[in-house]
C-alpha cells in the first residue's frame, strides 16, 4: 500500500505550470515539524520538508487558493521520478502526488471548486470536489476531545 497523509505549512507559494498538453500541475513544499528527545533528555524539534505535486483541477485550485504559510492536510501517494540534468547527471526526486488537499476545520479559506466545499479531491488526472472536510468530526471544544 502506498498512502501518505501529512499536515504542515506551505514553505513557499505554489509554482503553477502547464504540461505540453495544457494540463495544470502545481508544485509546493510543506514544512512538517516533529519533536524528539536527545540521549541527554533534551527536547528538540526538526522540520521535514515534504515536496508535493498536484495535477489538473486540484493544481488550479491550489494555485488560486494557497500561499506560503497556509496550513494544509494532504493525502496522496509517494512517487519517485528521475530526470537528467543538462550536464548528463541523473537526479531523483521523491514527492507526494496529492489526491486530496484540505484546510483544517476552522480555517477561513479553503481549497475548493465550489463555495460550500472545504476540500478538493480526486485522482491525479481529474480531481472532483470532495465536500466538507468534516471527516475528522464536527468542530468541538478542546474540553470534549478524549485525549
């Protein structure tokens, strides 16, 4: 199974371009913080930089609605591709190919194709609106959360 779920903040504005056939593609990075404890017992924080690519309608929505600093939830799959540089060196890129991007509940803006939608999902080739991003549950007071 190849499934990725990640939440973090956009590290830069998305880069939007089109393929030779006119298909939209958006590229951006997400900064994901994680904590760890050193052998000496000190708490430290590391940031992982996750590359993300979105295609089609999802890419267009990303370009229109997201910017640096936006907190997002991305669901997709890991993909590794390679390319050759002009000087003949082979380079490898690992990235998440998004099939759904949403903003956490309570965010004022959203990634959507229609005003009532808070998420946008679909396959790589043809993304479709997903509806409200309430799959994590309705908005609750922190006192109601069981952990």
